[in-house]
C-alpha cells in the first residue's frame, strides 16, 4: 500500500534529485575539470571506467589470460608487492595492442589486493600509487607454443611466476 508519509500534510515528497542542486552541479563540474587537468599533466585517468581499443581479435583472449594470471599470482604470493613483470612471447609480443596485456595483468594482480577498484584505465596509476614497479618484456621467440604470456610478482617475501597460453580461440591453459 501507499506509504503513511503520503497522508501527512506536513510532508512534501519529491523524487531524489540530490545532484540537481546548483551547488552539486558546480562541484561535479569542478571535479571533472580537476580530472582533466590531472590527465593532461600526468596522464592519469583516475576515475575512468571504460577504455576504448580497436583490439586485434586474435589478441583479445590473451587480455583475459593476462588478467587471470595476474589475479592468480596475487592469490599465491605473500607480502607487499614490489614488482609485477609481464613477459609476452610469440606473435602476441609484436601486436600493436601488446601493451594492453601488461595493463590487464596489472589489473588482475592489483584488483585482488586493492581496496579501490582497479580497471584497465587506472591500473598503471594504481601500481604507481602503491609503489609497485611494472616491468614489461616482449620476444617473438617462443618454444612449444604459438604464444606464451607470463606474469611474475616480486614481493618483500619472494617472487612467484605463472605462465599460460590460449588453446583454440578461447581456452586458457
């Protein structure tokens, strides 16, 4: 049934329009301007949630693999993160979008430990804020597989490495 508040003559009910006040609109505009300034001076996109990339369809499964390897590694190590190393071998190493593999691995690793949301846009900034160094290497040379991706995490307690590849079109191994 209807709320008992609707029967009160002393109550005025309105839809929630909290962000529609003049003060809220000024604050939102100021926050956006500050974020633009930060982006154009440091390259940091702190609150962005979407990333646009014309990603090579053959590389797309490796982006998911990179995130999985980063996340898995974060669950297997102890101690504070010092370095995240991402190594690409094979055809994926020479792709124009190979940098996204590193970002996805960092997202996976830091997303597992960070109190703040980590996405493909802010992953490198999150690493910087946490004092985590990112090391990336690529080589076309690979044995036994067409492509291999490895992610190593160095903490103050030691180093751990996991590696994987994609079988078929999507199957992570």
